[in-house]
C-alpha cells in the first residue's frame, strides 16, 4: 500500500472513530417523556370515567387497556366520580394490558377542583409503581391555565421524577416544565380517542452513568391519545461536553420511533 493510500486509510479510521453517534441522551429523554405522559393519560381516564376500560392504546379499535386496575375514589367532599378530589388507581401485583405492558403498583391522584376549571391543580404520584419492571417515581403536576387565544384549554406541566430501569439498567432522573395545549377533543370530554395535545417547554435529565443533558422543544411536540405516542415535532438536546442533537418525531405516524441528527448525520432510534 502506498504512503498516500495509508494516509487516506488512517484518516478515514480516525474520522469514523471520532464520529459522534451517541443517541443515548435522546433515547433517555424520549423514554422518560413517554412514561410520564402515560401517567397523565391513565389518570385522565380514571377521573372522567371511573375505570380504564376505554383507555385506547392505538388506532386499532380492538386495542384496549385491560380492566384489571381497581379505582378507589374519595367522595368525602361530596364530589362525583367524574370530578374526584382524590382517587387511587391500583394495578395490584400485575395488570397486563392488551398492548403487552404489565403495570403494578399504585397511582395516587389529587385534584383541587374540576379538570377544566381555571386554576385547578392535579398531582399524580406513583407509589411502588412499575411498567414492565421499570419503576416510575416522583410526581407530575398539572395546573389549568385557562383557554389560550385560540380558545383551546392550556395547562402548565411540572415533572420531577425518575425511571429506574429493569435488569440493573440504571436510573434516568428527569425534570420538565411544559405548557400542554389541548388541540382537539376538548369538546368531547368523555371520549378520549380524538384527543391531541401540543407540548412546548424545556427539560433536563441525567443517567446513572454520568450522562446529563438539557432539552428545548423547537417545534411543538404533538401527543396523540389514540396511540399514546408523540407523533410529530422537534426538540434540541444538548448533552454535557457534546454537540447538540436535533430529535425529530416525524410527520404524524403513530409509532415509537424518532430520528436524531448529530453533526449532519441522522440515526433512527426506538423509545
């Protein structure tokens, strides 16, 4: 091999070695976001209908969450099933949903008023709660901000929690401050299938291996209730000591994949 060929060969090896293809922060951010969004979906349904029998998991009409969760409602304040002050969603020792997810443990949900009343604060607190053996801890707090300029209900969302991954996979610690806008479905409060929300705001997280990152939503993330996924939107993630990553959730397809672009190179990942 000529000296010129060797130079090109070693230069190529160095470039490949130095190419930043680490998508871990993007995966961890998306994973945590999806788990804490799901808490909200479950509590919404339980509060409104008193059961989880209509909790849709996809656009397939046959895909429903199993009804093995027990909902206990505190009616000491003379509130209705549709507007409880406090209720508990108990998945017991294991509740298998039709989407293959097994949940166990308890969600404690408290509300200061009706969901659609301006100023109402709803707090969701997991207790010994697991999804497919991943433990979710912390809280998600939602405050009704009233209608925006487009007459859509809007909410501030504060999350401070962790996902302790199964099989000694480490812990994702995550906090977020979001504004959640109810795009469609707010005129049919007892029907969940048509609900879509837009999310804007910032977040930050760490993983037990020392990785940490910050994120900001560039183009609103659209969360579709019918499939329990973010289906479109972009955000920028900036890990410590690494270039920023642009995460793109697509153009509306209901799946759990996204792309991340790093230094002009694009990778697909599942979350």
